[in-house]
């Protein structure tokens, strides 16, 4: 970064010269105090205030690694990835003894899908501070993205060894174990997901136990806490609850109600009384000790409403001949800044290339398509 000179325009955008604006304001404040003020503003989300303060620090202390790094973080939050990476690498070159510099650059590289470089950064952070369990968790996520399941498990277990109640690592380890078919430990650790995501205010009850063989007299409200597809996956375990004698209610997305009503499983309805025993849908496999994939229940059977089925058959027929195939090419959220992206996307051009030569009636079900995509 080129330091702002006294007669240059102030970086805050006021139109005044730096010496008459933020340079004047910062003149009597020690550099360390000015840096702490900038960091506090940044921590509180006031990046428009933090950025010129970082620049003030660099005017008075050119090359200050902390100010340089966090200017990179400001650029990242604004979506300027090139500037973010440049500043973060400059800070790391100036001072490689700060583990945050390695870790944050690793997060940026991971979110821009340079997984190998990200792994090296997280290892660099742990080389400076081996006890930093958040960096071990980030390393696990990067190794998981690289398909190194064993490495990811080892990294998550290292994070948990350092901080046994660190919920994100417990949730992440659960996901990898379930992916590998290690259901007994995986479902037990999966109970940490709600606390890890901030949905639950408390950690899973360590005294909780799986359901007994009989549930006669128990009144349970199954609470949906995930997306529609996930909820329907977990509801495959609901018939077993009824078979054991429980009476069920469902609390979740109203769009599922008409379909679930036709299953006959939810005798207590869809507006359960708060005194019912609430069970998160995602906890059902653990509570029923579903540890053998060969014995998993079949997918939840849903019957369509006859009138709607007939109407949709007519509408689909009008679109073109069978086979009729629905397409979507983007789902999830693209998050700016140092957060793991939840976006799953395929370029429409790549999809077209993959499908070229196949004969079908293609139907877009993409939510909020961008101009020209369809």
C-alpha cells in the first residue's frame, strides 16, 4: 500500500486534504491507541470508521502489519478479493508470527477455492500456535473440501482435544463420520449442530438417552429445524415412533402440512401444544439408534393431492413431450467476508455442455435466475 501523504485527498472520501481531515484528527493520538480504536470499530462492524483509521496508522507507521492485514479484511467484507489478498499477503510477509494472518488468508483462499494454498495457511497458523483449535477446525474444513477424509477427521479431533465442547468441530466431525458411514458416533455428535449454528441456546443434554423399545403414552412433537428435503429425510423415522406407541405432532414449514396430513402419522396435529415433548427431526436417528444403514427405513412415502396431480399433468404435457427434466444450477447462500460459503453453483454453460445431445423437455425451476441464464 502507498501511504497517504499529508496533502493527498483523505481516504474517507470527504474531499478534504488528509492533513485537514483524518490526519488532523489522528495527529495527537498515539499510534497504538489509534490502532486499537480502529480494531474496536472493525470488531463492532463499523468498517467505514475502521478503514480510514487503519490508513492513518499506516501514514504514521508505514508497513504496520496489523493495519495492513485488517485493511485486507475490510476489502474482503466489501467484496474486493484482489485487494484483500494483496494486503493480507503483505501483512504476512511483514510479520509471519501472527497466527491470525495465516488463518484469515487461509479462509480467503478456501472461499476462492484454492484449497491447497488454504491448507498450507492453516498449517502455518498452527505452526505458530499449535493450541489454536479454531485453526484446526478450519484445517479440517479445507481437508474435507480436498477429499482428505482421514486428514479432516484428525484435524477435527485435534480441535476437540484442545476444546472438548467446541461445537463447530463437533458438528463438522459428525458430518464426516456420517459421510463415511460411521453412524454410531456420527449421530451422537450430530446433536451438537443446533448449538453450533446458534439455533439452540444450550449444549445437548449429556444425560439424554435414546428412546426405549416402547413409547406407549408418550406425546411427541417433531420439530423441523432444517430445509424441506432434510426434514423429509428424517421423517422416515416417524413411523417407527408410532409403531412403538407414541402419538405425534409436527411443527414445521406449513408447505408440508397437506402432504403430512395424508400420512395419518400425526394424530396430534400441526399446531402442537408447547407442553408436548419436543424432538428435533435431525435427532431421530440417534434417538432410534439407527446405526446400520442396511436397516434404515425407506424414504418417507408421500401421496400427492389428486386434483393438483391432474392439473400439473396437463400443464407439463403442454410444455413438451416426455421425458421432462427440471433443472436448477444454483442453490444456497454466497456470503461476503470471512465465512464459509454455502453456495452450490454450476455455470449454465457447463450444464449445457454436459447435457448437449440429450433429448428432453427441459424445465427451469431455478429460483431467482439471473439475466440471460434461462
